[in-house]
C-alpha cells in the first residue's frame, strides 16, 4: 500500500488538546482580531476622507449655540489680574530662564484699547502700565484681559509682555504683538 494513508484512529485528527507548537484553540480569536483591525483602519480612513459638515438643526438649537461673551471684563487695575501677571512672570523667569526676577509692583495702569477688532471677535481690554522689577528697574508692560480665555475657557484670562524681558521673542519686537 504505497502512496495511501491509513487512518487507524479518528482521534488522531481531532484536536482535543493544544498542539505542541502553541496555536491551541486561540486561532479563531486571532483571526477575529485581525479582521477587526482591518475593519477599524478602513472605517477611520473613510471618516478621515469625509468632508466636514455644518452643524445640524439639533446641534445649533440645543448644544452648539456658539460663544456668548458677556463682555463683562475687569478693568486694567483689577487686583487678581495684576496678581496673575506677577505670578506668571515669576514662574516664567524661574522655570525657563533660571532667573530670580519678579515684578514687585505695577504702576500707572491705563486702558489702550477695548474691543478694537470686529464685533464677533473675543472681547479684550488692552492695557499699558509700568512694571517695577526686583532689580530696581522699570519696564513698560503691555497686557490684555480677554473674556473666555481663562482655565478651560471659563472666565477671563490675561496675556502680557514686559518690554526688554520678552526673552523668547513671543511678542517681538518690543512687545508689539501684545498691543491692540
């Protein structure tokens, strides 16, 4: 009987226990996970290529009503805003520039602009003052108090620039980008 296969027992073909090479009974799960990954990649590819659409009626009327700024912003001499400027300046100088400079006082605050742009832009109050630094120098400081720019978009936030101490040139030249 050359060339023919003789089966002695049917149990030799049935897998009752895991095979010696480690495939075991997980073959179905492995195949499912591969198919699931391919389906996920295809779905994400289709979603990524779909153009964005405007909000529907439900979203406009109930959830996505848009920003409603109250335009109630603090004045230029508002204590917590000035305190935030002083703290953030010291943190920036200590953390990034290894400097002990800090603002000791802010004097001569005056408003230089209020809502200087289009009607639908974020309401801002632009201010100019003089910062007294702990090395006994005085520097002009430009700052803005904006509605809806605080932590997670709640409340007001402050952005500032101290002329001569804008070391990373974020508002360069001479803090021009911090002005209205």
